[in-house]
C-alpha cells in the first residue's frame, strides 16, 4: 500500500480473524469486499485480516485480489483473543468492528448500517445477529449428512453472491441470537464500537478461551455506563461449516463445554455468568429484507425463549392480532356483531370483518374491539367508491350482521348473493329461512312440546344423528326408526332404535310389542322427505294413537323451488312434505292441523286423531296422485293459508294443545 493511501483514514475498520479455514475464508472476505457491500466505497473502510497461526498460512493472493482496502497480518499465536487485540491495534477507523470467526459470511448492508449505527450514541454497541448456514444447528446438521458439498449446493440454490440477503432463506438462527430482534442476545459475531469504547474496555480479555471471548466482551461493553445496544435490523452473519474449534462441540458434549465456560467465567470475573438483561429496549437501524421477514414475524408471535418477556405481551391474541380484549359488550346486539366480526377476522376474512366492524361503529361508535379490527384491516376495503365483487364469505357475514340488526331486506339480499357463488350453501338457506320465520327453531319447539306433553311413549321416524331423540326425558320411553341411524348425541331416557324403514317396522307390528293396548301419545315424522312416504307414515301412526295423541311433521314449509324438489340436490332440503298438509286438510277435515312458523322449515301439529279412521288408507292412491305433481308455485304466494301457519308463539300453540297434555 502506497503512503498516500495509508494516510487516508477510513471511517470503519473491520478486524477478521482467520485460522485454518482455507475453504470458507475466501467467501467470508468476499462478503466484506466493496464488490459485495452496498452503500459504502472501498475508501470508506478497511478490512484487517489477522491470520492466527494457520497451517499453511492464508494465501496472500486472496487478499490482494479483494482490493487495496484489505490488509493481511500473520501472527504465530493461535489465540483468537490475541489476534483480535492485534487487529484492534492496527485499526485506523473511528468505528471498529470485530469478527472473531472468519467462517462467517455477512449481508451486503452490514458495514453501511454499522457505520451509521455507531454514530447514534456516544457509546453505541452495534450488534449483528448470528445465523448458521443450513436448516438446523450445525452440530445437529452434520449428524444428518450435512457437509461442505451440501452447503455449496445451498449457496448455489440462492445464487450467492448475487443477492446476499437470500442467505436468510437458507439459514437458521444461532442459539445465542434466537429471536434476537426481541429477546436478549448473549454475543455478536460482528460487533462494532467506536474506538474510544474499545479502548475503555481494553479490547478483548486474552484470559478467555475461544468459546468465551465473545460472550465476555459483549457482556462487559453493555455494562459500561451509558452503553446503548443498537441491533442491525436486516443484517446478519452466517456461519459456514468448517473444521474450526466450535464445530467440534457436538450435542453430546455441549453441556460439558458450557460447564467449562461457566467455570472459567466465574473464576475470571468472580461471579456466575448470566445473559445480560437490558434496562431498556435496543435501538434498531437498517432495512428489513423480504427473505428475513418471515423469521422476524415468527420471532414476534412464536418466541423460542419463552422464559423471557413475550414480544407482543403475555396476553396477546395471535388470532385477533391484539392485546388483551376489554370486557364483553353489555349491549346484546353489539356483542353479537363483535363475535361475528372477530370470527371472520380469525378465519382471515378481513374484508368481511372490517365491513361488519363499520356496521358496529354505526350502532356503537366508541366500541373498542371493532375499532381495533378496523385499525388493522381497514386497508382491505376501498377508501371510497363501491366495493368490488366480494367473496362468498363476505356476503354471508354481511347477511348475518344485517340479520342481527333486524335489517331483513339487506340480510336477504346478501344471503341470495352468497348463493350465486354456491347454490348449495346451507348457511344461506338457513339464513333465509330464519328471516322468513324468526324465533325459536324446531328443536327448541320439540323440547318444549315434549316437556309440556309428557308422553309415556313416543315414536320418532327419522333418527339421523339423534339430535331430536336426545330431547326426550324420563319417564318417556322413546322409539326411533331409521334404516341408517348414526347417533352422536347422548340419549337421556330409555330408548329403542330400530335400524329399518318405517314400512318394515309397522309391517312387523313391532309397535305392539312396545305399546300393547296403550295408545301412542306422541309421534314425530322426520324421515324420508317424500310426500307419499309422509302420508303412509301418518296413516300407520294414527292407527296407534288415541284421541289425545299428537303427531308432529317436520319440514312442512318449503323455502324455494329447488330445496323442495323431489330430487334431493341440496344440503338444506325439505322435499315435498308440504303436500301431506294439503292432503290431510282435504280428506280429513275432522283433524286439527296447524303449522308453527319455526325455522328452518316449520313444524306441523296434528291433533284430534281417530285411530279407527280408514279414510286416508282407502284414498291413499287417489290422494298421492292428486297432490304428487302439484307445483310449489301453486301455493308459494298463499302458503300461510294453505299450510295453516301460526306464529312462532308458545301461548298460541299451548292454547290449541290443552286437551292433549299427559302426566
């Protein structure tokens, strides 16, 4: 180096210690070259390479080819601490960085941001987080065959050195830097201090072995009065696999190595070693490259070192992306809307969540939970103008929100919009059914009727999963008939289930074995949803009944043409059960027939039964032929009258059932 070049004082000096690493040192040094580093020129910094007893020595041509701002110093000592101090003595920059491990490649903005970070405070301690190359800690990777060839292939896979930030894609954070953006770190393998601070701590302590030098130096400098930790946000060092000292510390020997280090530290410092906890958070400087973003987010939401403070707080809800929520809202409507919005948020339906949150603010302007969701997701919706075409989930959520608010037209419009995305959408069909017939659903009605009527015995045709059968309570004896029952609900009374069709059940006269001469007090028809089968079941059941008996028929109020079709095409399905009501009204005017407007598809109640009547049996074929082909449009506009629909009101129903109560 000529005299005028030596007289030029660089802003930054970097000391790199090399010892017997001929395969990996060239990559480390290249990552510090002006050809690789960004936003800093060769005249702004120098790199002092200290070859600490390599055998054979590092090839000087490697240094010469890197540029005039690189210098090589050869010493015979194998002590990395002595090598660092020798490099510090040679450094001319106001900011000096130390890399005690020459096997570490660095990211392209390291020197630029380290230089600026050191200027933030008089005693800035600029630290870089450490990573391994590869997808596990090195001492474990090598057990699975990780070697220099595989590492070379990894580097080629990210086209290194074209973009040094892609090293994050093939790296694993070191133990000492785990979640280091948010958790305390114990060392830095690229540590930058102002010259005065290096002099204040006296460089590195040469009494420590290689394993403890970084730990001790980092601990001591942060104990300096006025020291401020500065973390380089998007820069890092990446340790390559090589045959250096630390590479020989296997998982089996790590506890032994740690014990030796702890004993050495306590002997020298007179106290046990403990990872330093900062009095206040570090300062961050730099950019956050996209390849590192996923790991930063993981460190924030799923911290590895759980014994330290959680970055987002102990009570942070990762599903709602918010700290502890305030108490539930006292207003029932607002509370339901909040539950809906939060559920949509958890599922990632942010457009729907924020739209519902805006409805909440119209209803309850100062509600904090809706405001929290809006603050996070408002950008999912356009700032002005009409909304673009939305997804199915959006319309479902908005429909439910308007339903909660009692805005039926808006709710129905959105349920229908959801059906344009999927014509077989039970949530939309059920929603439309609730809008048409609000109030208690049919299961609540069954429970209420069973409790009030107190039947000694009851028959249910159509068991399915047992939701309605499970509503019976002692002393009722329940009888279920279904060719393919799949009961999942716990049954609470004596129950007999026959896995056969209702026609087989009655043909074999099984009911007489259970009833004897006693009339059947109650029956519920919810089997095959075809008109002629419902009529046949009614005929068989009435023959078992008495004058105080009740027969209930489910799904007698159709929703629309498609869901009442005789061909079962949709999950929400009523079939043409409704035709049975028309038939009963025509042929049996002596019966008391009314249909409760309960969602999803009504519940028809028939009383005044006559077990001796053969009218329906004698006219079965004629009745089936008469109504089988009746179209839904024939009653669509007059359903209330045609099906004898009464309001979803217990007082009205109870008054018509007084003569049927048992017990």
